[in-house]
C-alpha cells in the first residue's frame, strides 16, 4: 500500500464523522468510548481498517486472528491494484462501451442518446416505449430512471425532456423472473456476483454471491438489501442486510411482500454462475470483478460490471456468523497476495 494513498485516506477523515461512528459503535457494542477509540486506532494500524470498516464489520466483537481475515479498505485497494489492470478500466466506467463489449451477456438493446440521431432515438422509442435512462458514468443507481414516451405529449416533448435531464444511455427494460418479482416487483432484483481469475491456471471462479432486493418502491435495487447465496445450492443462506451494514437492520422477510427469504432458491443460479465466468474471461486483465446479474424468464443477463467492487457488503456480521472475512478465499486462488 502506497504511503500516498494512506495519507490521502487519513486526510479525508472528519472528526465529526468519526465521533458519529464512535457513538454508534458504543451503542451497538456496549463498550466504552475510550476503549473503542484505542481499538479503532489499533485496527487501523494493524489491519488497514478505517472507522467505517470497524463499525461495518463489528470489529469490537472479533479478536485479531479473526480481524486478519477481513478485506478492509486498505487491503481492498492493494488487492485491486494487483489484480486489475487500470488500462482496461474505461470499459467498465462507461456504460455505453460496457454494453457494447459485453453485448452477448447484457442481452438488451441500447442507444447512446448523445451520439445517435433524433431519428435513431425515435426508432428506438417506437420499439421500446418504456425504457431506462442512465448517465454515461456513475454507480449505485444514481441518475437512473424508468421513462415512458406515453407520459409526454409526444415524442418531441420526450426528446426534449431527455436532453434536459442529460440522459446518455437509453436501454430496454429487462423482464424480471416471476420468482424474484414475488419478493419485490418494482425493480429488477439483481445478484451481485464476484468472480476471481486464479493465478494457477487463469481460470475464473465465482467466489461470492448476494441476492439484492429493492425497497420503498424504487425502480432500482440500490439502497435495498442483500442476502448471501450459498454457492453450492443457490439458496439464500442469510438474512437480508442493507449495504451499509452499520444500521443494524436485518430482514428475515421482505417488509413489503412479507416473503420469507432464508432458504429461498434463486432462480437460474447456476446458469448465472456459468455466464459470469465466461464474462470474466472477456477481459482477463480484470481478474477481480463484481457483476450485477438480473434473472429474466429466459435466463440471466448482466446489468453492470464493477471493476472497483465494494469490499464491505460481502463481509457483514449477519452474513458471516463464523466471524471470518473473505481474505482466505482470495488467497486460495491468488496465493501470492499478502495483506
């Protein structure tokens, strides 16, 4: 880990935010603030864990041997630097380029609003009167919306609205598999699937999967919650937890539909595993990837590829009762990686 990156992280720390996290940790753990402060400093120095990591992973409840198995922010940065070639990041940073390169896995039509002619956009809208509008870059569903031409006076009004919203990508809406729609019908509930290309044979492996579900009527599943999926069975094997993790909210059923979560079979899970392993080899220079995968009635489809995959959501306490992080899994396939 470079000193420059470490110092940049330290410079971004805010005392007000630290105090807020410290108060939360005190509330959840019951331990004194002085003890927690000392322990946070110890974890930062020894494991590269910031105060968000400390809170998210419940480090107060772990010993150092257990803590050493977690991928913290500093470890994540080091790992991505080793495994992913920055020369290929542009493919995943630009949604238009991504959907072009991975068209066989994306399985939906799109049009670049900024480069297509008005007539090309009109033809697309005639074929797909309801569509998704996305910005060219960004993450976490920011700037995404479902739009319908029928909501405007005519096509010209629709086109003007897209110009005003600075829409970049218009794409077809994927139909959701009915089993996932039973849980939450308002969004395409995606799986986040992590692939890693090993150092021994250059083969891809699915090393983690979480089934996400939307909340509160949102048309994207971001800001919802995720349930860990057992890679051997394809069944949900943990309660749902928000991506934050530190909120302490656990879902055993979806709060809107009251569908029970644990033990539920993810439809077409193994087909999705085979698909993302093939996708991982499309650009093998990016060895560690997070894929958002939607399940349609006709099969899985990749919605997005994340070359800078978050390190926290797959190590949350409610999903890791064994109190072991994901670093041993990484080192199984990349033995040369050292924290």
